[in-house]
C-alpha cells in the first residue's frame, strides 16, 4: 500500500518543473499524468467515469484509512501547485507573443515613412500564428490541465481569447480604415454638392411634386437617366468581410478544438490539419464555447458598425447589398457551435440593415398619401397633371435597389457550386418584393382616390392610362426576377385597358359620328334577337331612321377630314406629354372608328338592301387612313 501511494523520485522531480520548455515538456506532462492516475486510484470509480487500464483503484477498505487520506491531500496539494504553475506559464506565453506584436505595431506606426498597412497585417498575422503554434506545442500541457480540472478549459480559453481579441481588434480597425476614409470623402463631396444645389432645389421639388403642366420627355427617358449608385461601397464592405470573417472563423474553430474538444486524443492532429467546416466535432461544454467566443469578439464590431452607419447615411439602399453579404456569411457558419456568437453578431448587423431598408421604403411611401395634393385639387380638374411623382419614382427605386442587390451577389465570393445558393438570399428577396408590392398598392390606391374627385371621365381616364402605362412599361423587365410584382403589373394592365376603352367610347360620343355609332350599337343589340329581314319593320329602325342617323355624317371628303383632324387634335391635346402614348391611343381610336363604319356598312347591306350605298364608308375610311398616317 505504501509503495503504491508514493511517486518515484524521477516523477517527483519532473512534477515540480515550473519553467516549461520544449526540452522538458514531455517529462513534465508524463509526470503530471502519473500524478493524475495516482489520484484516480483513490476513487472507487476513476474521475472520467470509465475504467482505465493504467489506473488500479485501491481496495475500498483502504480509502477510509487516515494515512490514505493524508496522502491524498498531499497529492492534491502537489496537483494544485503544478496546475497553478502550468496555467500561469501558458497565460504568460499567450500574452508574451501579443505584447511583442503590439509593441512592434507601435514602433511601425510611429515612423510614418516606413509604416504600411501591409506591414501591420504581417505583424498581426505573425502574432496570431505564433499563438496558434504555442497552443500546438503545448497542447499536452493544456490536455493535462483539462484532465485535472475540466473547468480549466474555459479559464485558459478566455485568456487565449482576450489576447486574440487584442490582435483581431487592431486588424479589423486596419481593414476598415481605408473604407471609412472613402466614405468620409464621399460624404464630404455630397455635402458640397448639396450646398451648391440648395438654392434651386426647393423650386425644382415643387414642380416635381405634382408635374403641373410640366413639359416632360417620354417615359423611357426616365429610366435611362437614373444615377448609378456608388458601386465602390458594397465592394468595400465585401472586402471587409472577406478579410475579417475567415480570420475570425479560423480562430473560433481553433479555440474550440484546442480547449473544448471532448476527444482530447485527436486534438493535436486536428489543430495541425486545420479542420474543414464539414467535420463534426463533439464539444465538452457548448455554453463555455459561446462565452469564450464572446470574449474573442468583444468590441471588434464597433468599427464595422461605424462603417455601416456612415454608408447608410449616404444611401439607405446600401442596406440591401450589406444584408445580402452578411447573409452569405451567416449561411456558411450556420449550425456550428463555435460560430454561434459570430452569427449572433452578424445578425445584429443584419437587423440594422433590415430596419434601414424598411425606413428607406417607408420614407418613399410617405410621399404617396400627400394631403397637400388633395387640398390643392379640391374643386379643380386633374387635366393639368401628368404622371404622378410616386409613379415616376417607383422604377428609379426598383432599378437602384436591384442594381445594388445584383452587385452584392456578384461580390459575395460565395462558392458557385453550391446548390443552396438560390435560397441564401430568401430573406432579402422577400423583404424587397414585399416592399415593392406595398408601394405599388399604395400608389394605385392614391391614384384612384385622386381620380374619384374628377368630374370629367375623359380626364380621369387619360390620367389612368398615362400612369398605369408608365408603371407597366417601366417594370416590365423586372417581372421574371420579381414574380410577386407581376400581380400588380397585371392589375395596372387591366385598369389601363379598361380606362382606354372608356376613353375611346367617350371620344366617339364627342365626335361628329356619334349618331351613327349610337344607332349601330342599338342595331347590333337588336340583331341578337331579330333576323335581318325583319329589322326594317321595327320601331326606331325604319329606313327613315337609318337615313336620319347617316345624315349627320359630312358628305364631302374635306368635311370628314376636318372631323377626323378634330379627333386627332383632341387626343394630342390630352396626351401632349407622351408622344408614344398619343400615337398608340390615336391608332386605337381610329381603328375603332374604322371597325364601326365597316360594321355599319355590313349591317346596312344585310338589313336595308333597299337603301343601296347610302353610307359613304369607302370615302370615310380613306380619309381616316390619311389622317392617321
């Protein structure tokens, strides 16, 4: 018994080593393992809960002996002394490499002539690699400390994390330094431009608000004149993430494996191989990993938040590429315990981008329901209004956001072979489309509210045609990429066509041909129930009634031409701001007139053969063709 409770002299000599180095490390670790095995022999069941071939437990009747208890206390004191020395040694090693690196940084930055960002990156990278090499070299020491006391893993890991944090914090600030300077220059340039334009901006905005009598170019020019967003900013943010996130991920994984891997036998090999993200590692304490990574990431997000806030001040729409770039990194790290805090940190940034984009769209939508517009239009006609401001603005918003969104996917540096790529950006895609749909719905509702106050239907339908036509033509190219917006495209198309038919009917009733067309409408309705041979015997449809209706049509070509020109001029007056739409409506009106005269001639031939060619349809159609061309 006495022989079994005593460490041999060599082991005892090695266990009191305090100045660890590569030459005596194996001796110290082996001595500590023997001490651990000896302590385990004092328990009925070894400390790890499993039988160990190297540990021979003392018979239970010996465990209550005073000599055994005293020996156990002595060995525990020896263990505690060794653990204290080993832990202090590792902590000092962690700090030593970082202190040296930060000292070199201070020296490099104090000399502006020799200072360069590349040199700083090299110093930081070298220090982090030195930390990793320290852990690899002394992994045996770390293993024994954890073997003696599992809580030592979290304590050591947090000391390691604090030192890594000091380096990563400096690295992140360095990476963000130039992008923030770029933002500051852009903000300064924008401020100067705004100050120079402030004198003319108020009058311009008043005109753009309602477009009263404004001489605008065709609707296609509104799209091509859009200003391109500063594409450098999303690229800068992508560069920041591409430089920072791999380093953070690597350190999180390294820290997790080094201190919290449950299978301690393979830790050294795993650290050397730099595990792939697909490897499945069983962790000893998931909560401890999260708290440790929280220390590793402490305060490093401040400078990134600063970049994001400055960029969003320039343009809230940058929230979309930022959101997509962040989402791509969250997707890569999801499901990994060691990345939990990193993902949580990115989700905080993502929440800011979502909130900012919602604010961006709400600000635009707030101009739709403008009470000043309705107050201005009370008792007045809408004939002085062309395309409304919020209809003009919508394609600009869509193109601006979609360009930034596409750019984010291009610079996201996401593996092209991934089958999950279409679902990565589901959150941003749904958010964007939902906001577009909400904007469209509000715009349509506001337009109909505005038109409900118009007394003359021709002016109301003219404004419907122009605004809904502009909406359809400006977002047609986005229907494939934005399927939910197709619903509103269809609504706008149907409302435009219905308004166009009402406008044409109103124009025909205004024209000199109104009596003929009214008679034709009644005749076609009657023919559904009565055969052609009996039509001339019906009340109101006698040959005399037909001749009376036809008599309103001018008999000579010049008079017909004057009537056709009057129709053309009326359409041109209504659609003076859009030549494309004017020609389109003109063709459809004259097509309807042509069809009506052809139908009238056919009906007269079938129902009133006794009248012969009393309707000069060929002459009328020839004149209409000339006016149309």
